[in-house]
C-alpha cells in the first residue's frame, strides 16, 4: 500500500513558519529548516519578553510613586505601609498614574495617611 501524504497541511505548516520569519536576513527568511529555528528562538524571546515587561513596569511604577512621595516628605516604603494600615486599596499602577497625572490628588492621599 502506498504511503499517504497530506501536502495541503504540510505546505500550510511550512508557509506559517515562513510567514513568521518574514523580515529576517538571508536564508533565515526563505529556507524552511533555517527559518524554523529562527522562529522558535524568536517565540522563546517573545515569551520571556512578556514576563520581563511586567517586571519593568512594576519597577517604573515604584519609581514614580517614590519620587512623588518624597516630594511630599515621605518615603515609598513608609507610604505603602501606611496605605495598608489605613485600608486604602490602591495598587501600584493606579498610584503611579495618580502621581504622574494629578499631583494634587496624590498629595491628598499622602496627607490622609500621614
């Protein structure tokens, strides 16, 4: 019995990988075996990048909150501690946005916890 082949699915699978490798230099964009390795490595970096992005944004929020807090005469760690004891449930993202865009509202929050 002859071996069955599924050319349609195989071609679609290769085309998908070559489309993802578009923009690469040399054989990385048009030779399937080389492009496959490039795409796999790129997807791994993309996965790692999504995790790193979260870390970097949290750091940015902390820096913004700390800078605004110090302008109001309090350190970041003391501010976060007092917010927790005062049962003010604002996450770092929201606090950073308030500190960045509305200094008066941030000052009011700091004065409430002092």
